[in-house]
C-alpha cells in the first residue's frame, strides 16, 4: 500500500479515540450531509460489524451525527453532536444490525426531510479514510478524498461522452470515473473524481445537457 503523506499513516487531526471509528464515521456523515444538501429532520444509522459492537464506546455515534451537522473531524463540538442535533429538532436513531458485511466498519445512513430522502452506505477503511459503496441503491466507489461530481441521468447513448466533453472543455482532469445503473435504459449514476475544485458554472453546464436528472458535487 502506498502512502501519499504522513497523515495517511497517523490519521487526520480529530476529536475522538479512533481514526476508524470516529474520524472515518464523521467523514461518512459529512459526505451524506453534502449529498443531501441540508440538515435533515430525521437521521437513521444502521451499524454493522465492529461499528455495531463498539459505536458507543468509540464515539462512532456522536461522530456520525457530527458529520450530519457538517462538523469537521477536529471540531471541538463533536462530543456534543447528538445533543446539538436533538436541540435542533433532529430525530436520531441507531440500529445495530447482525448481518455480515464485507467490511467490519460499515454503516448505512438514511437522511429524511419532508419528501426528500437519501440512503448511503459507507465504510471506514482506516486512518480516517472512507469509501462510499452505495447511494440510493446504486453501487459505486467514492473515496471522498478528492473533489467529485455525481451525475444522475437517464441511461441513454452519448450521455457519458457529453459529460466528459464538458469537463474537457473546462480543462478538468478526471482521476476516476464509473457508471452504475439499476436496469438497462433506466436511471443511472455517474461518479467522477477530478483534480480541481468544481465551480458552479460547471454544474450548471452539465445540468443543461439532455437526459441529465440531477448534478451535485463533493469537495475534498
């Protein structure tokens, strides 16, 4: 395994006892919050494996909620995140699941507000690093370590090429790209990690393309 910086080895600056169970959990929550685009009215966390067994003692519960509140891993409010969320009127629940998963530090996050809902499955792979492996039923691989563009679109000929062309015209370099679909010809999800921060003008241009349903971004 290659490490880019010393922080890949010792982990991130954080509040909490464990980079995997605290910092990683906070980052999963923060990615979910970013994709949801607002503070939810209800947040449900389905915990698997090691997360289910030790989430209270290792601060996974408060870290996940801190992420939902858009706190950074080193935010001194992190230990009080659950209390802050409840004070804000958020309904929070933690569900310990017995099903086995491919990774022991796995959580499914479900955020809801009125008619809006998002479902995300993330894993904490160590050192504060994470992977998002499922979003609203779409399989994907999103590290959260780089700026990324998520494009929900209809599964039609030429859509991927059109999106790539927009990014090329903006001189944006693609580091990783994958497409997931539930059924042929139905809704699909394009995940594109890029080397530069994504400006709103890029999102607006992508939204104008044919067969695009929704475009959002995640910054590093």
